[in-house]
């Protein structure tokens, strides 16, 4: 292995949100954070080198991205996702959720409804509600342990006021990779109800099983307006450096969204965005491939271990993301008791299922992007904790 994914990095004394934002020391008992979706790995050397060079320039004034930035985004999309774009179809935005907010502010009105499948990434709720739009939830259903959307339920939920469908592709937290047939069905549904599509593809590089299809490709066939949100944040562990992109239909859509950016007095790019994006998409594929295989092996190991050793937990089929959605209903506890159990009896802090809406209650989500030895020790602690009580 060329890169040091096995190395433990001590972030406990840093400003890392994952480490800082909750009480981590409970009566001297260390609790390992496995919640927020970033990795316990250093960024790729090429990204760090690009950043160091940018820092050395010494001036960090207002920026305009160069052609190289757009070439890098196009390169990654073509190489990894077989998606060909023109430069005028790419609009930089600071982060993905800021992009979602811009889309909602541009293409919907106050009190308009946005339909999404739940459980869902918590900030989807925050942004939609923060923009004074209304969340319409349609619960995913499980078929043979795999989460999928429930078209009949979606038909019941959609109303005259529903304007957009927000897709998480692949799906956080369940890890479902939507098949092209499923995406076609969503398109037919959106076409029937005149909804435009927002496709969040934050986790599209970490697809371990199944085949990821960018929604844009299918939606284009049906001529459904679609804005895709991407970022190197998850794939390269650079979410703290603000760089994401909206993939739009063309210059008209780009200008409409840009007008909303202007209203937010937000026309300039982060001074480090270009260095990070080029370092990632053009120069760090090898790092990514190694991280991908490392995490896949972590995830396979955890799924197998939990199934064999802690049967009170149920692990539905998860095809993508470095996260694992675990059903804790078998523990016969309420949500708060479940979280306290994980923290006090196992010394681990997962994400609480309720962060993903009410339908996530009594599940937890584990972040597996950390050194394998950390995972092994976490599994041991889990087994001890569960063996004492179940
Ligand atoms: C599905 C999804 N979208 C977006 C984000 C966050 O992206 P950003 O920090 O760029 O807003 C996350 C982070 O966990 C996520 O899981």
C-alpha cells in the first residue's frame, strides 16, 4: 500500500467537527466518533502539494477560476462517470448544500413542496426548511433487505404544490445505488407530475456494488430539467475546503443560478478551490483507488462481523458510501437509550438515525473511513458491549 491509510491521526485536539462537537470523554472513558462523514485519512499528496504552492503565493484576494479548473471537473466526470460536459454546464459553488439552497431559491417559491425519499441526509431538511420550502417525505421501503423507493407512496404524497424531486444518488444513509431502471421510473414519475430533479451525487465515487448512473443521463433522455450537485469533498476528504459544482443544462440555467448567487453577494470562488479540485481530479486518482479498496475492505469486514457476531443488529444491503446503516430495532430500546448504549457500552459514537428524519429512528449510521485497526478495535468493543446485554 502506497498511502498511509493504516496510520492513526490524532484529530482529538484539532477543530475537527467530528471530534469536537460532542462530549467525547465520558468519565475518562474514550468514545470514538464514527458519525460525521469525513475520513480519518490525510488528503492525497498531490492535493497537499497544490495547496502548499497556493499558500506560498501569499495573496488570497478575490479569484476567478481558470480553464484548468473546468478541465479538471470535466476530466473526472468523463473518466469515472462517462459523462461529457461543456464548460458552460459547470457552475462552481462553495459547498453542496449552498448549491441546493441556490437551486431552491432560483426554481421554487416560498411554500412550494420538495419531495424526497426518507430517511434522508439531515441537511436536506435544514436547507429546504431554511429556504421556507416544504419537505414532502416518502419513505423508502425494503425489498429483500435493500432499500428502494415506494412509487405508490410517492404518488400519494405528491400534490399540486410539489415542484421538485430531490434525489440522493447513491443514497445516504442506506447505501442504495439506484439502478438505471429505478432512475427511469423516477423520471417517468417526475415527468407525469411536472417536477424538476435535483440530484445530489456526493457519494458517487464510492460505489462498491451495483452500477452508478448519473441521473442527468436518464433525465436528459426524458427532457426533464435537472441540476446535479457534485464535489470532491467526500471522494478526497476535502469537505472543509469549500469547493463543489452544480452541473446545469447550459448557459441559461447557469446565469439564472448565478443571479441567485449575486443576490447572496457571492460571486467569487474560494482561493483554495482550484488547487484542491485540480489536485484531486487530475492528480490523485491512484490515491482515490487505494482509498476506495481500503474502505471497501473495511465495509465488507464490518458487515460480515456484525452478521456473524451481533445478530441483534440487522444490516440491510448497502452498495455504496463509506457509511453503514444499521437497524437497532432488535435492541428493544428507544432512540435515546440506543445512543447511550453505543456510547457507554461500546465506546463508539455513531450518527443517530433520527438525524435522517423520523423514519431513521432506531437505526444508527457508522462511518467506516478510518484505519482498519481502529475498526477492529471498535468491533471488539461492540461485541463486548452487546454480549453483556443481549
Ligand atoms: C448526500 C450528501 N450531500 C451533501 C453533503 C455535504 O456536502 P457539503 O459539505 O459540500 O455541503 C453530504 C455530507 O455528508 C452528504 O452526505
